[in-house]
């Protein structure tokens, strides 16, 4: 088999494993991205997410992740749901409706690499899904899958932006897709205008330290900033505002991945039921959910902030 045959096999395998899109780019040093990331970090826009400052070189040089890296395969997996939460409930980002996508997609990546190695021979590679120092949106753009919108999300012309992005770096040459060169956001400013905390800037920069997702998931402090009171629009875990208002997401279609089917409690629990939930129930219900990431204490903190702007119990310890 030549590299064209290899490429065709890889794209066919991606489709068979349930990925919606597959693009391939040459593994190169991301010099422009390195400069942009360095400037973003220097402005403190990562907030207390110190992990984003770690392994800087690995984020921009795929050969440091996979020695001899030749190709970066980017895969998209749709997570747009068919069913939604009941009106008035504390809001949860759509990506967290079902099972933890890290586990679901990581298993698919392991299978992907095994199938490719079985068919094509000795290939070294590593798969990544939002849990390692990989600039997945840049690679998706370079692979021809879409453009990075003003809201910082990768947007596809066909179905919008409700996709998980997975990356597979391998040490074989393949046929490479052309980068997605055009920006179809145009003069639209809907996401900028709709962001409740003004986290989206005019120059496509996202101030991560002002994002509702940062406050409700990443920030481990038991006290949320007082100047954010009244701005969360009932978002308890994550935030989808900038995607919900994006005109390109009118093309979103419900996924067909059973693992992403909503946990019944996510759709049906009322505010009162969330507030009365015990830690034992939380751990049982959300043991396979990404919601467990913020832990029981984080959910209680977020609920209290939505309702009162303060904590009921005055605990100032970090959420561990």
C-alpha cells in the first residue's frame, strides 16, 4: 500500500468507528500558535488554570509527543443532543449530558490505532482528547475541517461547532488535506454580544479567566467573585451561550452515539432536587459523567451562587 492507500484506509476506519469528520495535516512546529499562546498566557487569561502553562514546547511541537511524527490526524465527534433540559432547571453544558467523552473517545482512539497498526504494520502513534498538551483546534483548522470562530470554537460549515475534537499523531507520511483558509464568521458579532461575562474579545481572543465554564468547572475556590453575581444566567456547569447564538449551529444535527445519551437526571432534575441532593447520590448518579469533575462541593457552590451570589455555609476552603 502507498500513502494514498494508507490515507484512504485511515479515513474509512474513522468513519467505521463513528467519527463524523477526519482530516489530516503534516506534523510541523506551530510557530504562529506558539507566539499566540505565549502572549495569551502572559496576560493571565488562563486564570488559575496553571496546567495550561505546563509543557509549553509539547503543545507546539508534535515530534516531542511522538518521536518522528509525520502526520496529525484530527477527528470530530458530534455531541449535539436530541433532547434538552426542562425549562428553569440549573443549566448544564450539552457536552456533559451523557458519559464522560474523555473515556468514550479515548477507547475509540485506542481501537483506531490498533486497527491501523494491524492493517498498515509497525506504526508509532498516540491519541489525545482534550487531556494532553495538544492544540487540537489549530490542527483541525490545518486539516481542513473548519475555521476557528470568534468564540474560540472550531466551526464546520456543514454542522456548526458542537463537536468533540480528538487528535492522533503518527509517524507515517500520508496525503494531507488543505488547511481551511476562509473565516465565515464575517462581520457577525452575536457571540461577542451574547457572552454574559464579556469573555469574548473583538480580536478572537477568549479571556478564559472570565468565562462561566472557568468559574463553574475549572476554578476550585469555594468563593466565586462577587462581581460575577447575576451574570451566570442559571448556568451551573459550563456554558453554551456562545454556541447557542452562533448562526452556523442552525445546521447542528442530533448525534447517534449511545454513550452521549443524556443521563435522565440531567434533563429532569429541578432546582429543588439539585439543592437537596446528597453527596452519595451525586457520586452514584454522575460516576460516569464529566459533571463529577467539579465534585459535589463545586456543584453546591455553583447552585448557591446562582441563588444567592454567596455560599450558605461560608466555607472558604478549596474544592478538592
